[in-house]
C-alpha cells in the first residue's frame, strides 16, 4: 500500500511540474496603458488569469503529492517498523 502511495505521489509531482512549466511557458504580452480602465479582453490580463489557474492546479498537485500521499506512506512504513 505504501508503495502505491509513493507511486501516486510521484505521479502528482510530475503533474505539478508539468502544469508549473505550462504556466511559465512563453512570454507575457506587453502591458497596454489605459486611462484608469483595463478591458476584460486585454492580453496581459488574460495571460495573468491563465497563470493563476495553472498555479492553483500546481499547488493542489504538490500538496496532494508531498503532504498527503508521501506523509501517509511514511506513517505506514513507520508503523510497520515499530509495532506496538
């Protein structure tokens, strides 16, 4: 069971790395100055919103990978080594 959790943790780590790379891939378009107003279809605003969405997925994947699955696997291995 612990081995499966570690494999799943590794999978989510790869997913996190992929999404993190996708969020940083390419260049941001130049900022277009407006007089106190930025339209919703501004290229910079759209790129920034896309990056935020990707980083949310990265954070969730990294959290699942490192904190939850790897932590549970370590607890299970620790209990197997030190039975009470």
